[in-house]
C-alpha cells in the first residue's frame, strides 16, 4: 500500500492526481483551504475510505505538521509528499499591485519547503519520494513575472533538497508542466488560446514519478503540450 500526501489537492492537478492514485489502489491524503471543495472531491471518489481530506494552509508549518501526523495516524506510513499548492497573480513587478504578491510567494515557495520539513522524517522511514510541482516558467524568463520567479525558486529548491536527502534514500522529482487547462487561469483573465495539457495528463507524470523502482531517482520531468513553443 502506497500512501501519498498532496497539498492543494482539492482541485486541478492535485485533485486529478488524487483520483488517479486512488484508482490505482493508493491511499491518499489531500490538503486544501476550501472545505467545500474537499467535500466535493471526497463525494466524487469511488473509494472515499482511502481518501483523507484535510483543511490546511500549505504555507502554515503547524497545519502541515498536523496534516502529516493525521496521515500517519490514519494510514500508518507516508511514501510520497506532493507539493502541488500554488497560485498566481496576473500583474508585473514593474507596474503590479504588491498587495496580491504575499500569498502567492508564501504558497509557491514557503509551502513546498514547509511540506519537505514536515514530511521528511516519515519519508526517510519509507525511503519515499518528494514531488514538487513547478512550471516551465521556472526555466524560461518572462518579463516582470513574479510567479515565474517563484517557480525558479522551486526549481532550485528541488536540487537543494535532493542533495540533502539522497543519501537517506529519499527521492526528489520536480514536475515542470507547460500550459495546463485548470482553474489556475481564472484570476489571470481566463484560459489563453493554444493547446493545453489536461490536469489528468500532468497527474500521470506525478503518478509515474511516485512509482519509480527502489533505488531509481528521476529528478526533473518537463511536460509541455505539443505546439507550445516555449
């Protein structure tokens, strides 16, 4: 039995990954800030007993420590921790509104670090895996884009973490998607034109990373829709 904890798991890529893993017989804990969305996810699952929904802010150390503890109490182990929670603002550091930046930076940068710190002891015990959901924006510069800067930070965090935990048998994988058709785009003015990945396609990459054989560490997976030039 594989047990996975996913932050930001009530919608989008996180929810798709939770459903896929549940369909494959995993046990899954998901965190989110909206209890209603978590309830709807649980209601949509064929095996709700294998799902543990937890209301928690991914950037709150106490909340994430409690989420890990709850997962261990319910399922007895933790094999993978997926830092998926994220947000974006539509503006630029040149002319945007700083009032909207704090939550994005805390969620996108502090949140994954908090999940790593909260889960590492349990993952050492199982020789498990950390999965960080980054972005192509974490490799390619975009003018004035603070969201992209947070994903560059996550790209660095992935390798920094790998170097800290690989000797303990813990794997680290950065999943860097291109454009994905999710509610992520809602505050950015809607889904842009062009081909998009589905949340389910990115979820397949997450599940594949979690399922690597013992002793194998795949560190970076970049996933773009065909037709995305950058």
